[in-house]
C-alpha cells in the first residue's frame, strides 16, 4: 500500500480504499534503480552526446534516481572559486525543482579546484549542496591536495566521490590507489575504470578499506568482475554500488544499470537479489536517501518487471541469471505510475495492469 508518496503497508488485502490498484500478475517488484554516476548539465539534455531526454529514457530502464558525479560537461564550466560554487549551488537547487520524466536527480556536485577553503564548503553546504563531484576532474589531483578538502566536505555533510584510473576527459588526471587512500573519500568512483582501469592489485587495496566501491557500465569489464570477486571474498558486497558513468564518450545507455546487473549475475555469479541491492539499497545508504528498499516509510519508487518474452527464464531474477534483461511493465515514482510498458526493454512476459483508477499507457517498441 502506497500513501502520500511512501510505502505505508506491505501485505494482503490493503487495496480496499485505494484510488489506484495495480495487478502485477505475479511478477517481480523491485525498488527503483539508483544510477550512482551520471554527468548531467541542466535539464534533460547532454551536450556531451548532443542528446535530449536521456534521463527520461533511463526511467524506461528502471532508473528512478540519478546521482551526479559533477556537472563537468557544462560548456564553459567555471573553474574559479566563485564560479564553481555558484554552479554547484544553482545546479543543486535546479535539480531539486525539476524531475525530468519523473527521475529524481541528486545534483550540484562541484568539481574541486585548488584554492577552495573550509569556508567555501560551509557556504555550499548551507545552500543545499550535498555532493562533491569526481576529484581528479579539476586541478585537485593529489592525495595531499584532496585530503583536507575531503575532510571539510565530510564535516559539512557532503558525500564525496573520487575519480580512479586513467584520465577520461581533457584536463583530467590519472588517479591511483595511493591518491585514494590519502584522500579518503566516501566513494571510489568507477573502480573498474572510467574508462581505463587501475590494476587489479590497486583494486584489491581499495576493497580492503571501508569505502564504497562503484562498478560502472562504461568501464573495464574484466576489472569489474575482479572487483566483484574480491568484494565477495572480503564479505564486502554491501559496499558495492552501480552506476553508468554516462553520458560519456561511451554514449548514453538507458539500460546500463540493468546491463551491469546482468553482467554481475550471469557472468560474475552474484545472486540476483544481491546484485539488485547493489543498485538500490546499498547506494541509498551511501547517499543517505530514504529510498532503495521496499519497506514501510520508504519513498515509493518501484519497478514492476518480469522475464522478457522469449527468455529461457521464468521470472525477472532468473532472467538476470540467464544473461537477459528483465522486461519492465511499469515504473512508479513516489507511488505514481509514470511508465507503462518500457520503450527500451523487451516486453515482459507478464505485464502489470492498472485495474482501478488511471495509469500510464503502454509504450511502443
């Protein structure tokens, strides 16, 4: 049962007074997927790929929350202290007021530049900035430069991500395990490379910490699987989170989170329930979001899905294990159905249906 945008009850016979009733027809209901690594600009477009509506398209891939790793692709992105603070504050406030297609964007992640002081972090945090974008995309490139800024950010309640691996865009820098260990951020950004990966030995050193380990679609597949296996051996799957790292040179990938779940499950042999947790509850915990779980009091962001038509699997979880992507038949944000049959996934073998009230129409394929 959903009320006022949150989950109010779980069980049988809760729909008597409901305005909208959805019959899932025995299919799987997941928490809305959280993409831990996007690079938005303003609105639902990306000059990086000259593409519009990429966030709305991600919603059709089950992503209900996207977390900015920095608005780095903004043309003319200011790099002076006043400008970068202004951009972070404006972006945080703009995304708080705008949900493209219904996607909740956690935005306003400043790219750190030399010269920032503790007072600057206090100012940004007071204005609503909750994130710090990928360290290494600006002039802060060493552990010694980053460490005090990470401490200041943490003191003011901001969640910090660091770039790892080789440089990704002009002006960015390679970041190795030594830099990460000295800086001590919350999140090891694209631990499997964005797109060029660190060595397996460096990955093992970072898995041995308490930091979140972000595996991305737009990275190195081999080291993604090595990170997974190392984390499983260290009983650290609860620290693995999943992102796209797009829009990027790799493109715009609306099904990127689902594809990564399938990789970790079908090839990495991670149980599908644990893989889904990496793209939902784990990320919600790292970023202190009241979503990502199907539990009373949590925001009602949900994905209804099943094995796609023609799959060897009988349900959505078995489809992931088989290497298929689930077919999405409905996506809800804050309890409101926004997507019917996904325009991006294959059709679900069994589709959710609104049996009382009004819901979204199906989308074409």
